[in-house]
């Protein structure tokens, strides 16, 4: 930047960036979207649970759910987190609650989306073709938009545990649901924090050149402008390159107060390395999307380069603490991003079958909302819900990832938090309630 009044203003704001965050009250955090600490160990798609490696088929006493998750590719770290989350639910349902209905146990048939839309479609078709699979725990924003019509056509229930893309805002509610909030909600949290807490007036958007990243960036930018700020630059980041120096220079030349980057682990890592090498921290602040808010990512990039950077993530749901304890016991690890949502999805499926009185695909559209939404007795585990249903009571499942109340389009609302990298850890800063973000 040139040495003018704008430069002095931005320099002042950069100094305020750390001070403002450090002074903000710390409130508990979840881990786009998952509810749960700082992302745990990230996972590599390997078996991190209780030994269940998926791939089974249903027997007379077994319910086989589909698990269509990224176990490899750019979001491959999510698969292990999801597996450990639903293995925690399986342990509670199968071992501690005497199973579903008359003692049926649940297992998972895992298909790797490879973070690739075509592979995700292939995996979905494999699962949907098996009539014994009554529902699927679904994939990420980068792959799930291609599945909306196939899901409707196959009439196979799918609950995505990680897709925040705004492309899904108006398409669900019959065979398709998501138990993470829309990017439209997360984007509001990111925009409010940048504008209201950090006092930034101009923003640039840097995003991986795919639909999921563009969705979140667009949501942040639109609400930032609604608040009174200005988006002055949008810079796509190529998927395969050995440097983002030219893109960073473009952002420097645009002179934003802050850059919102939504790019996944691999691109974000290289971008931050180049950002540090160029000394671009003297030109603009950088905020991150929640898919990189993990301790693994800090270890990859280094604590010093990422010190003071911030991001947003869904706040934990009302039953997060009991889930966290159970997850530690079952998997010997802390929950990772989206682990709580995977746990919730399996519980919600199981309770829907229990309420329906049979294990079949039609149980999900008929009962998923009934067991998840008020009115009803609040329950936080399958065992609690099973007992209340047996007593003839309606139930309202209180999730670990968020409250898990679906609207007519299959979306959920939930609170979000901002967190900051401090001394190699992600430290929560401020919470925005679901009501605040829905305004």
C-alpha cells in the first residue's frame, strides 16, 4: 500500500485486530460446521472409532445406513471425524441401548466421495440401489449439489452433516435434509465479526474456485455489505498451483481492510505461507473458513504464521458435553469438526425408525422432523428418546452439533462463534445466537 491516510488507517486497524480479539469474552466453541472443539485430530479417513470399518450389508437383525463422506481428496480429513462421530452413536445404540425396535443393531456401509462430485454420485448410486439401506449420512458442499435430484428420484433419505452451501437453502425437506446450518447463517457470523467487532469497512473475498467455497464467500460478502461495509475485490484461487503470490499481490493492490479466505486446507496452507513470505500481514488482515480451524492445520502451517487469525464455526449444541465425553471414551480422541453432526444424524435416523415402528425409507420423511423438533420431551441420546417413545410421549431431540430443529426446507438454525489462533490453539471469542443471525 502507498503511504497515505488509508495506509495509516489500515495500519491502525491491523494493530487493533489482535487487541480487539484478545479483549473479547471467551465463550465455548464447536468445531463449517461441526460442533466440537477445535477440530480434534482432523482424521485421515482411517478407522478412528470402535473398529467398525463400514462396508457391511443388512441382515435380519442389522440396519445398514449409508455413509457417503470424503475419506480422501481435499476434504479427506473430514471422513475420519465423521466416522468417529457416528461410531460413538453406534456404540450407544448397539451396546448400551439394546438396539432399535426389537434389538436391531446399526452398522455403516461407507462410500468414499473422494471430494469429487462424480465419485460422490457413484457412491450414492451404489447405496441407493441397495433397498435394504434406509438412509444415508451425506457428503460435503463440493459434492452434494449434484445429488439433490438423484436423491429425489431415488426417494432415498439423505442427511448431509457438513454441506452449508446456499444452493441447498430451498431444496430439502422431503428426502433431503442437512443438520448443519446454511452458509447464509455462518456468513452472517463472519461478516458481523469483521464489521462490528473488528471495525473493518472494506473486505476482499479470496476463495477456492469451486461451488462450496464460492457459496460461503458470497454469503459473507453479501451480509458485510448489508451491514454497511463494502466488498472491493473477489479473487478466485486455482485448485492446482505452486504459488498464490500473484493473487496475494492483487489483494494488496485492492487495499482491503480484511480478506475473507474460504479455500480448504491445502490451498489455505500454501496461501498463508506465501502471505507470510510476502509480509502481506502489513497490508491486510486475513480471516479463515471453519474447514481449517483444526489443530492439525496449525501444526501444518506453524503457530507463528497463523497467530491472531480468526474464523467462525457453529457453536456446540445443547448435548455437546455428553457427546464429547462419550466420544472420548469410545474413540480415545477429542471430537473433530462435523463429528457431532455425524453422531446426531445416526441418532436421528434411529429415533425416526423407533417412532415409525419399522425400518424403511419412508420412516425418515414421516418421522425425522417429528423426533427432532418441538413440541415434545427433550432428549439428548437415543436411549432417552427410545424410552420416551415407549412411554407414548413425543420427543424433541437436542443435538450435539446444534439444537437440530428442521424447517420446511430441511434446514437447521444454530448459534455461531468466532475463534482466534493463540499460541497454537483455537480460542473461542464471541457467540452469536441463532436468533441474532436470523434477523
